[in-house]
C-alpha cells in the first residue's frame, strides 16, 4: 500500500515535469497557431476503428482550406484523481494560447478522453471511468472561453464489426455452440448503433459549421430509436442459415445462476474461454435505450444514411 502511494507521488511529479517541458517546447507552435487562427480539434475516441476515418476527415478539411489539428493522448494506469488533474490541464492551457478550439466527447453511456496525433502533438490524459455527466459539465465550464461541442456516440461499428459486444453476439449466434440460440430475457435489450461513416460525416459537419453553432451544445451521433437483440438475432441467423431460427429465451431470474455456472466451469478448467457476459449486465436485460436525434438532425442538417443502418449492413 505504501509502495503504491509512493509510486503515485513519483508518477505525479514526473507528469508535472513532463507538462512543464511540454509547455516550454510547444509554446512557439501554439503562438503561431493563435496568430494564424487555426482550429485545434481535441478528439475523445481515437482508437482502432476511428483512426483511419478521422485522418481522412482531416485530409478532406485540409484540402478544402480549413486547417484542423489533432491532439494526442495515451491513457496511463494512474489514479482517477491524477487523470482528473491532467484533464483540467487541457482547456486551461489551450485558453491561454488559442482562439478556436473544438472539444468533442464521446459515448452516450460514458466519456473517456483519449486521442491521437495528426500535425501538432500535445499530450494529455483525461476522463477515464468517469460518468458522461461529469465530462459534459467539465467541458461546459470552458464554453465561455472557447467553443465546445459535445457529441454523444451510439455504439459505433463498421463493416469489420469492431464493436466488441456486437462481434460476440454474431460469433456466438452463428456458431455451433450450445448457447448459440440463447438470448437473455425476451430479447428486448436494445441500444442504438451508428456506422463509422455516418459518425465521421457528423464530425466533419460540426467542424465545417463551427461559425454557425452556439458556444456550447450537445448532439446525438445516433439514429432515432434503438435495435434489439431479438432483431439482430433474427436478421443475422436468417441471412446466414437461409431460414428463420427460433431463439431460446433465458428468463432474467436464471441469468445469475447461468453466469455462476459458467464461472465455475472456467475455475475448474472445464472451459478455457472467458465469459463475455458479466453480472452487471443482468440489470440491463430487456431494457431499451431509445434515442431521439431530431434536434441534431434539425440543427446540423445531418442524419444517418439508410444504407448504413445496422439492419441493412447485416
């Protein structure tokens, strides 16, 4: 315990030194950007599925004559308090040197501050395991100093199916496993999904409409409504097997015993596969997260394309 505290203190001192050096070396670059009135685009999600598409957005905007720069971040396993202090450093530093900054936070259920680099490299660490309400309120504080847009992401997927839960569902339903036909509850668990191309189009729209948007606003990167497990199961199995497969509905009250059995099988080495399902997921069985994106559609003149809807892509 003592060693852990000492490590956190050392880590904090190292990070403070790092930021001090960062300010010293990056000051000329930020002064130049301020004079030229460029845009710094601080992105939340920049991982795997997002990276190539975001870089394409930057390339398109640069070709159109709009200079956009990304900041870079890498999550380190420090305490939440340390990450919070690091997160507060970001806008405080930008406010000193920049005229035009767009902060975009991601994910309807949670906000995590991560990023990648494009032209200017500015390192920061931020919101990890912190609620979206906290993140949005934190950013709203700085909307009086520079423009802030909050984007709440639906579950983001692409044709490669990188969204982990969706991949797990499909790989299980389309397999020959015993549980391949089992759906939790009545199969009414539902969340919204958005294709990465629709998401990138929304972000590009926000950047291009910067001058027309309010200093602080919240947008939903999501289609209206949601898509249930029952719908996904019916569509995927019908197209894969060429016929309608009837699912086996596992009642909610049996979900906990089923998870305990799977855990015991793993403990006794009767299976080497880590169960994807977790105990905290049980409370969400047969619950819907329906989203109304009408405000986003009207404000940005943007909407998801039917061809990219998850039912079509499957």
